[in-house]
C-alpha cells in the first residue's frame, strides 16, 4: 500500500465504541480500532478456500476494505468515541493489526495513544512479534496453517497477557500451555447459533478443565453489540 502525502497513516476499517466481550478484559467499555489486512487470508468470500489459515473457513470479521486515514484523524475519531469514559481503553484489532503496528506509523500511533492517556490492548494472531516501548496489553489468538495444521512454528509471540484459542482447533494445546501468558482461554467458535459457540461448549469446557485454562465467551454478541 502506498503512503499518502498527508503524513503517517493507518489503513482503518472502522473506529467504534463497544464493550470488550472476550478474555480477561471482558466487560470493559472500549473503543475498537479495526485495521485492514491479514496475513492468513484476504477476507473476501471468494478466497475462503484458498486462504493460508484455517480461520479463512469461518472468520466473520470484515477487515478487507480499509481506508488510509492520517493518524490525527484516527485519534480524533477515538476521542469522539471515548467521550465520557472514565478509564478509556483502546483495543486495536483486525484482521491482523501487527501488519501495520510493526511499522513506524503503527509504533507512533501506539505511542500517541499512551501520551493521550489511553490504555491500549492489541489482539493479534501472534505471527508477528509485538515490540513496543509502552505497556501494551497483548492478546494472542493463534490460528492453524492449512498446510501443516498441527504446528505452532509460525507463532512468534509466545508471551503476553492473554492466550485465547478458538475451539475446535488442531493446534497442540499442551505445547501452548507452556507459553508465558498471564491467562489462557479456550473460546468456542461462533457457528451462527443463538448463543455463539453453544455447539462446541461442552467440549470446550472439558478441554479447559483438563488444561487448567478458563473458558471465554463472545459476550458482546450475546447482548447484541459489535
């Protein structure tokens, strides 16, 4: 993607206020910044069968149509969404946000968020190492590679705050149990049911119990939030 002449930009799909529905920050009012792009598939219906990651078959997030937005404009939009929040949390997600956050504009964006007084959380698949000078909350949700679905060799981010694995998975849970995360979760995959993930729930609880992990739910969907 070419850089516009308006200064540092991010390719943004959407900035919106909601409540974090998953993981250790569940229930926290937040501003989500959804960035464009992913390193596991391109995000269009006609490419689901050819995506590199197994998530291409079931991902329900629209991340493929972003616009180049100058950093001041992104920060302005975040400010509008955070109006009235006592402890504003910004969650940077995707797609795969580290594709942009590893670059100078992305690192500057994170630094500016902290200077503005925001707490920052990043949701990543862990394929790109997160390297920030600021105390960023890191959630890693690893996805399997279709060509070798039982390996985690492609996951470089093996420490952080939250490890969240979507169930069912072919990834080696016992191996990932050795990684350095404060909290580890299994999360049942949303298959379009009235209660997201209910089909996989009993298996998810059983696996989490054996590992000593916790179970995460997409509670924002259950109450009709984005």
